[in-house]
């Protein structure tokens, strides 16, 4: 029979009965036996060992005889906890963290403690969101102040603006168009490109702190949206500029679509989103936009500079190009935070300025296309009488 000897003289049988030892202690029956009319639970082996350690530690009792203990099973780990129990505790800690994130009880953190996949601009030193494995927490962070607040709202408001403007323009009376069906389609393509670009952008900046996988997927959508905006901007401009020259118009549309799809394919590569390729990203999309120089020169040569100026093309084209190129240059050079590290963490850093210039450039483009549409309406739908377009 296995006997557990505690400090003192009583011995405990395996069935829970305690016999009186030399010290004259009272007999206690455990495991369902009565003790002074009351039934008591049998202490576990872990409780016996804990009592023995406590008694030995305070100096009141110390047994010279060894205590026979049951050997640990192979499943027991550190501090007598099984690996399954340890995993359960780890899961509880993770659930607690996620719960705190869901409740919005997170704090912004500095750049140097971010995981590598969240590090993009070392000149923004403070105010970053931590990794938040919850889409609900990511969307709730829209209303918190951090490095992405301005990036989110500049394109979220821009998206809503172009959505409302597009709906108003599409429901505009047909009497203001020379060819309502065709013109609404080509102008609608511009609005779709602008809305997709701005939507993908604010969604990316909202959820990219969720996880590395989510960040990678939405960054590819963000870059694809820029290509959609550029391609969509070309469609109404080429339609009105080469209204009576369908062959050049078709060729330029095909070339722009090929270049745009190529930019989208390149942007799907994982290396494209890395911080060291910031200049490459800006160069790809600036090059895609500058491909419009060729049809512009074609139009000026065939129609004349005076005619192009009269139609208002040269002014808004130069302004739009300036806004887009300036935005890309500021984004690639990371100005002004490069010269003021830690001073532009929340407001007016390069990515926010880039977003503002993109929205401004898209609006200038819409204004120019509207002028072309009004010019075509005044000239009429035919090409025999008026050979301007």
C-alpha cells in the first residue's frame, strides 16, 4: 500500500484514511468517510505536496523522512502544467488581446517597434497603429488619430465626392449632349476609374494593419486602382479630342489599355510594395500618365495650337499633369518629413499631400473633359460641317 507521510506522525492510506500516529492526532477519514458528522473531500496529491512545501518553508515542521510522491507523467510540463493547458492559457491571452483591440483600447506605437511588414516610412516616427487582427477594429480606427488618418479621409471624402458627381452627371438631361448614349458611357468610364482608385486607396490605408496577408492583397488593389484612374481618364479625353478621327482614337485607346494592364501586372508582384521600390512605383505610374504626351502632340499638330488653346485643352492638361507629377515626386522623395523627422507624423506628410494632389488632378481632368463635352455640344454631333474634332 502506498503511504504518504506528511510532517508529523500520521500516515495516509491510499483510500484516504488517516491513522493516529505517535503525536496522538485525531483520526480523519477522507474519501467519503465521516469526520465529526461531516463529509470531507479527499485532498489531491498536488495539495498534499503544496502543504508539505509550505510547512517545510516556514520552519515549523520539517520531516526527516522522505515524502513518497507519485512520479510526474510524461504529459506534465513546466510547473506541473500540461502542454495542452499551456496552449489554453496562451489562447486566453490572445483572446484577451483581440477583445481589447475590438473594444478600441489600443494605443499608437512608435515606428521602431512595428513589425517589418508595417514599416514603410522611417521618417514618420510616432503615432502608428499596432497590428490589429480584426477588421472591425481596423474600420473603427478611421475615427482615431494616427499616421493613416489623413490618408484615409482624403480619399474617402474624394471617393464620395466623385460618386455623387458621377450620379448627377449620369442623370443629367440628354438635351445637353450631342450623342448622349456614347458620351455618358465614356464619361462614366472616367468616374468608375476615379471611384475605384479612391476606394481601393482608403480601404488599403484602413485595413493594411490587419495582417501581412491582408496588407499585401489590398496594396495590390491600391496600385491597380491608380492604373484604372489613368486609363479611365484617357477614354473621354481621346473620345472628344479625336471625335472625327476614329482610327487614331482606337489605336491610342489600345496602347493605353496595354500599358495600363502591364502596370497592373507589375503591381501584383510582391516586391513592388516594398519601401525600397517607392521610386519605381512612382515612375511606373508617371510613365503611364506621360504616355498621353504622344496623342497630345498629335492633336496639336493636326488641329493647330490655336485650336487646342481655344478648346481649353492646353491649360487644363498642363495643370493636371503638374498636379499628378508633383504628387508622385513628393511621394517618392518623402517630403516634407524627410527634412523634419517626427514633426509630420500625423498631418501633412508626403502620402497625405500625394492623396490631395491626386484628388485635385482628377477634378481638373473632369473640368477639362466637361469643357470638351460642352464644345462638342455647341459644334454638334456631325463631322462634315465642323471639322474641329
